[in-house]
């Protein structure tokens, strides 16, 4: 690195130390050597005992130094810094990656324009990427993995921004206190339990806030086990923040999943009471911690694998022939009251969180949500101009799915007095109705 006078500027000591640790971690993970580094005695990752340079097994606890949960966990965490909250770093990166995947998937279906990346990442893409759905549909489709994948999805930059600030505020301290393995277990368990309870109350949901409330619950439990003025003040601040959060949620001023929040908070508090609020000390505690951590990690990997496998499955009730699960869902939906609006009607769907109106051809409406081929009403004039351009006749409409928790109203596109319907406006400008226009894409 060069300074303003052309001379070399050395990296700070902290960054030199961090880079060297990353290099060592990568070498250790893949079994690489260390350049001119002299061999040094090893420290057993399970019991902490000092062992010989060439030893392959700890002489105190018997743990393999080449391949064991403890050894691999130690090498893997070294990539992100042994004292710099590696799991929190991975969680932050994973959430940001999934936000990018959500936006690209939405853009591929014709959405994602304008300010939608701020708060409008919703619909069929989030459904396919693993948002949490009501419990009956989890059971019918055997889609339990959704309670895990949902905690890595967000509705936009504002949603993930607030959640990741909370993660970086609470995560590193709790990870340092409990150790990376137990911290990962706490995060995944409380987040999944929160979505499971939320699904039981019939909610569609996504976001990391259930797991983050789990961390808050853990901190509340810690303050009840430790005395002193600082702990009392911390407990008071945490309770005040939680109360404000739930007041906002129940007031409907903001779209919040109070059930996921409450269940995450409660489960975190219970785990905080069960776990000793310190790093694992002896061999037995370390082994149990590694088992919990790797169990949580494998559950996350398996959940995302299942999400990828089922990504292109038919939407619930959409195709009863190509997908057995969809057929079961259709049977479940048939037990509910038939919708007033018939499929293939031209409708206007009013949404909240954020406020939107979407116009188009209704494909399906059932307890899980609304599926239609349509566009945001704000894009109507632009859509007309595109069709009227040369080679514009083959411009179709994207298929969009909106979960029922976002739907305020589904109304037929009908004229009001002297005000024509959107379909009539479309026919005047294009020369045929929307249904006739879309029939060429059938």
C-alpha cells in the first residue's frame, strides 16, 4: 500500500495479525505447510493440553488431532479469526448472499425494479427460496426445512439492515461467551422454533428476527444468573426494547411476526438458563458443544439442499398431476370455502407491507396466497408503450405469487361510473382485451 508521498504504508498490526491468521487457517484446513515456519508443539482442540510436534492423538484425552469434530472446528474457525466471532461472520455473509439471490430471482421473473429492493422482495421467489408457511402446508408438503431457510431470507434492504445491525450488536458477545459451536446451535434452534410456532398460528413469514430475539432471550437469562448494577441495567434496557418491539408489532404499524419473535425469545431464555454462561471447560462439555454445533450446521446445509431440490416444484394447488404434494395441497384447499373470484378473471390485488396494487389475470387463489399474471399498476403505461413498440407483441406478464398475509383485497377489475376499468383502457390502447392478448402465450 502506498501513501500520498509515494512511500510504502505498512498495514496496521491488527490487520497483519488478522491476515496471518487467515493464511494459517487456510493452510491448516487444507493440510498445507507453513513456508519457513518452524514446527511448533500443538494444542489439543478438545482438552487444551500441550502435545508433541508430530503427535496425531492427544495423550491426555485421546482426541485425534488429524480428524475429529474438535480438530476440524478449530481449523475451520481459524479462517475467520479465532477470536473474532467466526459464526457471526458466516451468518452475516449468508444473509447478505441470500438477499442478493432473492433480488436476482425476482428480477428474473420481471420484478425487482424501482425501490423494490428496499422493502419489496416478496412473492413467489421468496416462497420458492424457503419462506415459512402455515403448519398444515408444512405437514402436507413435508417442507419442514422452511423453518430453517426462512431465517436467511429478508423482505429488502431495510429489513436485513435492521436485523444485521442487531446481529452484529449481540452476536459477537454471545459467541465469545458460549463458544462458536453452542452459539450456532442457539441461533438455529431459536430461529427454527420461532418459525414453527408462527406456522402453527397460520402465518407466512421470513427474516432473522426470531433467531435474534433468541439471542436477546439468552442475554436476559444471563442477567438473571448474574448480579450487580450493570446486569440490572442491561436487563432493564433489554426488556424495554422487547416491549417496544411487541407494541409496534401488535399495533400493525410495521409488518412483524410477533409469534416468531415471542417463541424465539422464550426458547432463547430457556437455553440461556440451561447452558452454563461460559466457554466449555472440560472434555465432556467440549464434545457436547461440538456435537450441538455440527448438528445445527448440518441441519442448515440439509435445509438449503432440500430448498434447492424443490425450488421448481409446482406452487400449492397449481399442478395436481406433476406434483403429488401439490395434489395434496389442492385437496386441502378444496376443504375451504370456494373463492368468490373465478380463475382467469381480470383483478386488482391490493397489498400491504409495502402498499402496492397489482393488476392482471388471476391464476389461483387459495389459503396460501394469490397467484396471477400481472404488473404493478404504476407500470401500466410503461407496459402499454412496450407492447406498442416494434417487436413488442410478444411481451408477456410475469407470474407472481403473493402470500395471503400480504393480501388486503382481491377485487374484480370493473368500471366505476364513468371511470373505465383497466382492462377497458388496455383494450382501447391495444385493440383487444388482456385475456385475448395473453392467450397467445398459453
